[in-house]
C-alpha cells in the first residue's frame, strides 16, 4: 500500500524563512520522497547567504518546514498568502 503525503514544496519554488530573514530568498533545488511507508520526504534549499539547508516537506508531519517558518514567496521575497 502506497503512503500518500501532502507535499508543501516542489523543485524550483522560491522560499523565505520568517524567523531568519538574513538568509535571504532560497530556491528548492531538490526534492526527495521515500517509497517506504513512514519514510521521510525532504527538500534541499539553497539560500542567498550561500548555505544549503535541508527541510522536512510533509505537511502531515509536525516537523514540516512550514511549521518552522518556511514560506513560499515571489522573486522579491513577498510571501504568498
């Protein structure tokens, strides 16, 4: 039986972190999803500060990056509502 997840981000999305504006705008450069039930799904985001950060991408998980402050935005950093 396949486990379906609600994914928050996809490759190419632009994001900001509401608690760390100094990171700048980030772009999702990779998205991975485990095929095993209970496995994780993650995104890799490279931010303007040059750092690559990895976040949980499952909206059904309490560890999802959305709940920790990641928001989708436009190229100017304006958060989508």
